[in-house]
């Protein structure tokens, strides 16, 4: 069957034709597909800005483990790019997709990837308008997302203020727990298996909640947690020139995964350091917390206060045993990892017993009690 043809056998024109045949030209795409560049009728109001993001992804864990077909690869790549648009307060409008393909990639694989990408774009209210295909020894997908954002409601990493609450959406750690369960062949009940498999397959940002939070103008600052919670906290604090206090006991884990968390040997902070659950971290002024919780409840979503922003540049975490330590900046690093994140996940497991420098407890307990 032609879906088993490799891209080398089919040739680039056939590959491009297969991709464009899956796409329906959206109304904002003037003159359709097939030109040197896409002509997009995107009109901005005086108070709007363009917001753009480009991300590269590879074959994700769900595909590698055989939990889903190539559609999940395209879904992941587009979701990856869209995530930063949404947490910045933007409305996604268009996406471009470049595929870097080994010559033995099949047309069926390419179709699946692009179908997943197109479905993901539509889920976020965007359209794929252009792209490229190139030969490469290793598969990669490069997605560029473009959106619009109100100048007044844009959400930057900078802007956090002393006294702001640090708020996490959703739950963390489920994706890494799933990978650990697969790697170690840990026994899982049916419900736990469904939860972790979904976390591995559906690595998607909290789109609806993120848009609602941005439209309400709630946060002072925000970032996604794709590279892990410690890295996200450091990113906001570094950009905002502030510090933070974080309570590990407040880091949200899925309530139905307690046994798997115990079996993993990892703490909530270490599980949250892996990223992959694709949630958001916000710095929220205390007077907006009630409104935030009401917005989340209306969407049956979860938001959790895990700490607060401080004037001091120190970033400290209170661990489960009550001891205070400096929060290490453990995060996904594409230059240190193997390209698919497994190097990062291995480092998280290896760091199970490591902590940052011990800090004087009375001082930080006093700071915490002052803010909560």
C-alpha cells in the first residue's frame, strides 16, 4: 500500500502533496496553499501585539512506548509551540510545521504526524498555514505558532511582585510516574494506568483555563512548566529580580497515584522537576486569588498555591521533613539531554537524595508565616 512507501521512494513533491491534501485552506489564508510564502489576513487592533514562538520536538514518549500512533507526535509538537503563546496571554492564530524526515520514513507515518498536528491546531483555535519538509538523519518537527495578545494583558516572566502567590495549574509528576512505571514494570491498577498513560499521550497545555486567566488579567507573571517546576520558578524569579519561598507539601500530585508515588522513591519536588505535564506557573497578587479559584472551579480545573514571591533574591524550598534548602535549578536542557528528554528524566531519578544548600530554618519560617 502507498502508505508504506518511504519518503525516498515517494519523493519530496509527493510528500508535500500528501501533507497539503490533508489540509483545508482556512479563510484567513489568502490564495490557499502552494506558494513560496503564506498570505495571512491577520488584522490587528491598535491595542494588540503579535506573539510568536518556535519549538522543536522529536518522537515523543507515547509513540516510543507504543501507547499511540504518529498522530500523538504531531499533537505534541503543535501543543509544545502553542503552550508558550497561551501562557503569555495570547490567542493562537496560525501554525507552521517543518518536518525533518529520515529517508526511510513512510508516507503513513507522515500523514499521521500531520493529521495529529492539524487536529491539535484546530483544538486551540489555530490553523496550519505553511511548512517545509527536509531530509534529516533523525526525525524532528519544528512548529512556529503565531498569535495575538492584548498589549495590556500580555503575561511576561518578569512582573512578579513581593507578596504574590506562586500558583500551579493542574497536577504535576504524572507523566514521569508513567515513564517510571513502564521502565520498572511496576504493577498498576486500571485507574492508575489510565491516568499515567493519558499523561504520557496527552502532553497538552491547560488551554481553556490559561485563556480565561489571561482574559481576566489576573497574573503579574507566568511561564509554562514544560522544563520542570524548579526551572519555571527560577525563570520567573530571575526575570522579575525577586526570590521565592516554596512548600514542597503543597506541590499538587494526582490523588489517585499515591501508591505509585511511594513506589517511585521520588518526592513531589523531584517529580515536578521533570516537566512533561505541561502546566502553568503564575505569580498572582493576593487580591486576585479568590477570582482565580472561582474561574478554575467553573472549568472543573485545579489551581494550587505552592509558595510566594519575596523581595530577597533567595529561592528556598521547605521539604517534606520541614527542612529549608536552596532550590536547585534542575530543568530540561536540550544541550545536556539526548534530544528526547530521557537524559533529563534519568537525572531526576539520580537526584532522589540530593538537596541544595541547607538554610537557617527560623529565618525562612518567619518569612513564610509573614506571607501566609
